[in-house]
C-alpha cells in the first residue's frame, strides 16, 4: 500500500471514529487499527525524510 493510500485510509478511519453512529466496541477496534496505521505512516515518512537528508548531504554547497 502506498503512503498516499495509507494517509487516505487513516483519514477515513478518523472520520469514522469521529462519527457518533459508531458503537464503543467498534470504536475501540477502529482506534487500534488507526494507531497501527498511523505508526506505519510515520515510519514511511521518517524513511523518506532520511533519504532526502542523505541526498542533501551529498550535494556540495557553493
């Protein structure tokens, strides 16, 4: 799953959690899934940031 797909899914899960139509059991389950997804997104963003930093470090400064 791409980062963009994960972010979209994360936004959908947050919207579901904010809904007043969700029961407590479903909310707890959704929350757990949302936390796992958020950690995955943060890991991918951190990896991308490190790659960008590596590229920038290799560019000579004038």
